[in-house]
């Protein structure tokens, strides 16, 4: 799995990007970029099973869609109508509901983003690096076809390396290509131990369809959970619980969990094209950004030459209204030019991650001012930029726009988190700040 690498951010934090870019200063980009893994169609049956296993919680994935790979299972965010659910410390679970239409929010993506390290400028501001050894950011949105003002939410969860859910040791990884069978076997065993531990703690109460905490069970097997009648029908019909239900009636916990691990990662549970309840599940591959600075400078110089030529032509009455409009547009929205040139070098990128860095605004319109970024409501510390979601992600979500009166859309989603990564996310899911920039016609 590709992980976010801890790097030293810019020495000074600014939220307003500079439109006139000195591309030479960007030669050593500190940004990590994320892409959708599009290799799924090329995988054989065993590779596909391994892929699905590694999208689960004990492998700490970066991913889009499917069910969330939760970090803290003591207080998983709950579905609407699940009733009040508290953990052993009496922390109430978050209810994921749209503030506008009151529909249930849908999981969009998650980023595994631990902090700390010798190059992390903010590690001395963290309340506890030990308690943020594991750290995940989750993004949810309202996808209701009737919603006019969609809610976007982001939550932070973090854990000590020594915790109640995950092994102290790293998950199986770095196998040779010809060791697929061994990697699959070891990964299955790792996942089985994880689920068996949760089952013994009565913490596998997540909906089989959306993954949110709930209290309703299948009356036949008394094992599968669902959050609503609609999701029960989806699980029973489209996700084949009707076929699998009888397998979960055993009282042998080891056998029960082994069977569930096998079924959860089989083709029977992955009929994505027929399940509009969640977005298609795909891994996000993370890599350091590498910019072709020479190309960016050539484009910048060409833009300046074209701009001078248009001005000269207009002065000699050789230009037309279209030339003048183009000059005005470029002059007024250099942020878009910056976004286009930088993201254009890797046009499939969906994530730009740089904790404490600067966002890459899609346009100059509706940019967020630093003064409008709310402080952490738990500890009062300032929030800093952590990552953004680009509009390219919309192409991968299988959105059925015919089902929506107001389509899911954004020019950019910008996530800001507590600079202290405070302890509010310990034994809970702490709300952070997400800003949605829209396209302006």
C-alpha cells in the first residue's frame, strides 16, 4: 500500500496562493499526489481477492468508495436511526446526516496520514505523537438526488501503535511478484485475526452495505448487520446474503469469521455496478509529485509573449473582441492557469497532499481566506491545510446524473485539520474543516 510520506512543509504557511508562480521554487515539490488504481480489470481471480483484502482496515489503505476502513472500532460513526450508541467511555458516536436534506451521508474517500518524523515542522505542536501513530482522515458527502445544498464532512481518527484493534507489527507487505499465493495466505490470516478480535469484543456491528454502525441484525443468521430496510434488501439480493446467510449460523467463532473473510472478498460481494448505495471501491496510489519545471517555464513565457502580442495588436486595431476577452480572462484568473498547468502534468491526479502547505486553487473565485478557516472546536488551535480533492475524481464515481436534480460536483474540496492533531480524535471521530470551491460560469 502507498502511504503518505512525512515531509518538511514550507517554512511559512499561507492560504492564499500566488497567481504569478516562480516555477523554479517548485522544482523540489513537497506535494504527494494520489491517483485511482485503474488496474482492477487486468487482475486475475487471486490478485483481485488480494486487492480486496488489502482495502480492509488492518492494511491501512488509501481508497475511494466501498465501505470505510475504520480505524477506531469502539466508536464508529453511526447510520441515521441507529439510536444512541456510546462506547465504554460514554463517548457518543457521530451520526452521519446531511444538514440540508437529512439524508444519510455516503463515504467518499479516506487517506492514511500519520504525522511526525524528523522533517515534520509541526511535530512539536502535536499533543501526542504516540497517540497519532495511526491517523486516518475520512471524507463523506450527501449524494441524494434531491439535495439542493449538499453536506460535505471530514473526520479524523487516530490511535497509538499499541491499541485494542490492530497488531503492533506491520501488515504483510513487500512480497516478490512470484509469491502471490503466500502473500494471499498471509493477508487472509492477518485479516481473520483482526476480525476475530473484533467479533469477540462485539464490535462488528457495521452495516453490510455502507459500513456505518447500526443495531439491526439479520434474524436468520444473527450475524450480518444492516442500517435500514433498503440496505437489507440490497445485501439480501444484490450482495448475495440470501445465498450466504446459512453459512453464518455456526457457533464456532473461528469457522464463522474464516467464512466471512472468504465471502467478504469474493465476487459475490462486489457487484458494484448494481449498488448505488456506495461509490466504486478503488485504491488511491500515492506518489511524490515530480514537476517538469522547464515545460512550465516555457508555457509561462509563451503566455507572456501571447499577452504582449494581443496588446500590440489591439493597439494597432488588428485585434478583435475575442482576443481582448481572452486577455481579460487570463488576466483575471491566473489561479486557473496555475491549476491547469500544474495538474496538467499529471492529469489523472485526484489528491494533492501537503500538510501545512498551500492549496492549489482551481480558480480565483470563491477562494477561502485564511481568516475564514475556523479554529479547532475541541482545543482551540488553528487549522492548517492538509490535502485537497480535485474535480478529476468525479469521473470515477459512476455518478448517474439522470437520477439527480442537482448533480454531485465540485471544483475542489480542501481539507484543513488541527495543527496539534489533538486528542479529540482519541476514542472518537473528530470533525475537521472541509471547504468546497465551486465552478463559476
